C-alpha cells in the first residue's frame, strides 16, 4: 500500500457522501423548478409549455444525478479496498 492511498482513502467516503448530496440537491432544485413552472388558474404558462419545460430540464438533471451516483459508487468501492 502506497502513502498516497493511505491519505486519499480517508476522504473517499466523505467525497462519496458529497456526491450523494449533490444528487439530493439536484433533485430538490428540479422539483422546485417543476413546482414553479406548473400551470395555475390565475396565470403563468399553459400545460403544454410546462410539460415541455419539465422534460427539457429532466434530461440534464438526470444526467447530473446519474453521473454523481456512479462517482459515489466508485468512491465507496475505493474506500472499502
């Protein structure tokens, strides 16, 4: 075992938890934007535009979440070695 492995393994679990926190924060931000862009009776955008907004934002948010989940999994596996 090298010296670099000893110093980095201590922080791998913390970094994995940080990646999972980014997933939770991204999901929360997506839900906030989806809630803000929903159609209302008193004004705002119509149903078609809100659905297009939800779909258009779902793709990048899903990619960000998926990437961070994979990164967290790699870090947790590294920490267990």
